């Protein structure tokens, strides 16, 4: 079970020379997840599964596989609530 604190403190590897996710978009979405978890939003799991991020290259972005794996874990937690 992943807590809100775990979500807000999660860090990801930053990539620069291969495609990564926009750091700002990922960070903002993690904040949104925590806010929605607090309200008991029942559509949150679906929202996480459907979320897409802009890809960046040649500037810092988060490792795509790490973010996707973490969001899968968060989805499992949300579905269990």
C-alpha cells in the first residue's frame, strides 16, 4: 500500500539523451493524485491509467519506465481503497 507521503516524496531518474516524461507534468500529476486520494475520488484509478505525459528529449525528463511502474503501483493502491 503506497501512502500519500510516499507519492509526494518519490524521485525518479532524470534522463537527458533519451526520451523522458516532462518533469513538471509528472510532479503536478502526483500532487493531483494525493489531493484526489484525500477526497476518496472513485474515478482516480481510471484517471491514472488514462494519463499521458509529454515526452522530452535533450532536456531533463523522468525515466519513462520508472514513472509507468510507479503509477502502476499507485493504481493498485487506489483500487484497493
